[in-house]
């Protein structure tokens, strides 16, 4: 895990190495200054020697100045190194997520992945900054200060041999009991993010059904669980400060008592040395406090690091084979005894024994009830998922033999949930072909019956689309996504219920435009509206993941009960139908 995370330091190794070096310079000055202070008291103040006071004072000033410079440079390089580390980690994490198949993403959930990309990366970034700075500084201060106290007076230094181990054991117990609770906190954060994400996506439904109170209660329940788990963890971590305070006051009390006795009775300790012992005591205990804070942060970061590494170690279910094909010959599609389950479980199949042979340029309509796996069927063609059993061929070759990018570049998909991105209309359409000319963009929009409403906007094709395409209607959004798919000039076009929000006249115009402009493209049209698919070369009727019938519109009206029922219901006014 550590090796995989540290690989993200990358070009910031220089700053990561400079930080400990600057920190060492700062530590050296911090350790020397109490000794100079002892000399100032013993040789200057007690003897009222002004020159000595000025000399030692000058040394203290120079040491403080050097410590300030080293500390400032160390803080700067630590900030650059940790921010750069987080930037690389976030980039590699996002890149890994982009390589995931749908099934990989289903395993993690989108809200969990967002938490890992944001909160978890920030936790690891903070921990990294503390490691290269504080976790270098604190142990060095602890070791050097202990050495100096033994150098000044061995008897008094024995106090630390008792106090420090007790502190270390106490801090270890705090970390041990708090870590599992922080793991719970982050799992609950995932659920909280999921609730927020779901609410924002469906905010229009929430408001239209006046369900704000219900959503607030749901959010409050999950938020309270975050609060409860975090409070439990913090109750344990809270023992950290009292433990340190007890150690500080105990050391001070013992030093004052035993130090005074040594000065009065033995005369082996000077006043300046006792003052320096107090200073070193504070440095020792402060270093322990900083180490404990760092370990608490590391404990939180460990949970985050495990969650991040889990994503980085996740291999995509979909990979290119050896020597993948880099050209799709044509748009022919063949399903050979295809079975599919989202969990690779043959006992829970959503598609079963699918056999189809579709010629290049053929128009195929797909109809079926809710849950009949129409979308699942077409998502197998560009390998958004892999078949559980059987084989799918495109252009005469198994889809698994193609380079994924090559295959998907030849399949234009317009999914049920139409997504537009922030940017201009032109920017959105050029997702299909980033090098498309303005004429190509307008031509694709014209085929998709989008040009007419685009021309009505004040800025036309330079009109800004808001996040999620919320400033255009459902029908406009569908037409824009169809235009985007057409710009790919694909060999296979899949329209998954993509004209459900447009009227029948516009629907017909889109189909006529497709037939005229891209006659050689294999087209799959999924629709609940018979009028949208009745002119297809063949229509597939799906029922419970199986092919119930296949044929032309007229053939299915004669011999397929399900198709007849759908057609009759729409003729009677339960749906739209073109005469």
C-alpha cells in the first residue's frame, strides 16, 4: 500500500527531501538555544557581565533567525510537496476510475468514489505533510533533547526514562482503540454523500412531490450516525491532551523538587542548567504531543489510504487482449447464445440464450416491458459490460478481440439518461468528434432536428449549457445527444428510448433524417412507442430477458401476442401512434 501511494510523489521528490533537511536545521537550533540560555544565566546574568550577556544574546538571536529561516523554508517545501503529491494521487485515482467498467463502478458506488477522490485524498495529503515535517522534527527533538538532559545531569534525566515510556504506551492504546472507529466514520461518510448525491439528482422530483421533510429526515439520520461515530472516536482521542498535561506537570514538579535539592545539597547543577532542563522538558513533551497528533492524523489517513489503494488496486473487468484489432470492418452484429448477469451469476441472468444475426446497415427496433433488459442487451455491443456466457461479434470479430477505444469509437450511443456537460452547445456536440468543423456540427444538429431550436437562442451554437443540461428541455436534450452521437460517424448507432420526450412529428423527422443521411449505419432503436420502430427492418420483442419474437411490424402484428397488446393499447390512446 505504502509503495503504491509513494509512487505519486513523482516530480516533487526534491521538495520532499528538502523538507527534512530544513527541518533538521531548525531542530539543531532549537536544541542549541537552551544551552546558550544556560550560559547566558550562569556567566552573564548571575555575574552581571554585560559583554557576556550581549555575546550570548547575539548568539541566541542568530540561532533564532536561522531557525526561523529553516522553519519557513521547511514549511514552504512541505506544502509544495504535499500539494503536489495530492495532485498526482488525485489524477492517478481519477485516471483509474476512468478505466473502470460499469461493473467496477457498481461495486464501489459513485458517492464512495467521490469521497475517495476528495476527503480521503485530503486526509492522506495532510498526513504526508506531517510525516515529512513533524514526524522528522519531533523524534529528532525528542532524541537530541534527551541526550542534552543526560549531558547536563544524569540523575534528573532518569525522570524521562519513566515518563516517556508511559506516554508512548498511552498514545499507542489511544491509536489502537480509535482506529476502528475512524473506519466506521468514513464508511458512514460514503452513505452521507450518497444521500446528498441522490437528493441533488432528483431535486425536481423531491419538490414536485413535496418530500423535502422526508429527505431532511433521511439526511439527519445518516448525519447523526456520522456524528455518533466521530464523537466515539474523538472521546478516545481526547485522552491524548490530559495524558500530555499530566506528563508535563509531573516532569515540572519532579524537576523543581529534585533540581532544587541538587543545587542546594550537591552543587552539581547550576541555575542556568536547571532552566535549560525545564526548556528541554518542554521540548521533549511538546515533541511527544506533536508525535501523538501526527499519529492520530496517520490513523485517520491509514483508513483513507486503504480506501484509495483499494481503488488503485482494482483492475478493470474489461481489458484489451494481446494484439487487439484496431479497425472495425463494418457494422454487422451477431449474438451467439449470449447470457448475461450483472454479478456473473448464471442463476441470476438478466439476458438468456440470445441469438441474433444483424447485417451491416440494418435498422433494428427493440420493444419490451419494463425490466425486459432492452438496455442491457445493447450495452453489451460496445463492451460496457462483458457477456457472462456466449459471444458477441461486431464486423465478424468477437468484441473482446478489439481494442476497446477502437470498438467504442465505432458505436454511437444515446442512453436513456441523457447527459450534457457544462460548456457551449458546440463544445457538447464535439464530444462526438473534437475536430468536427462548424458545418459538420450544424449538419448533425439538422439531422437530429436540433438546429431549429438552437437558432432561436441569442447565442445560437455558442449558447452555454448549464451543469447537467438543466437550461434545456428534455426533448431538446435528447436531440442534442443524438446530434453528438451522429458526429462520431459510427458504424453502429444505438438509440435507447432517446426520442421519448419529443412529439411524434419530430420523432418521424429524426428517423427519416437518419435513414436518408446514414443508410449504411446499423441502427438499434429501443422504444416503448410502436410508431418509433414500426418502419425498422426487423423488430425484436424482449420479455424477461429472452427473445419473445422477431420480425417486421406486420409479421409481429400477426403472430406475436405481446407486440399486439402493446400496439392495441397505443391505438386506443394509451400511447402515441402515427397513422
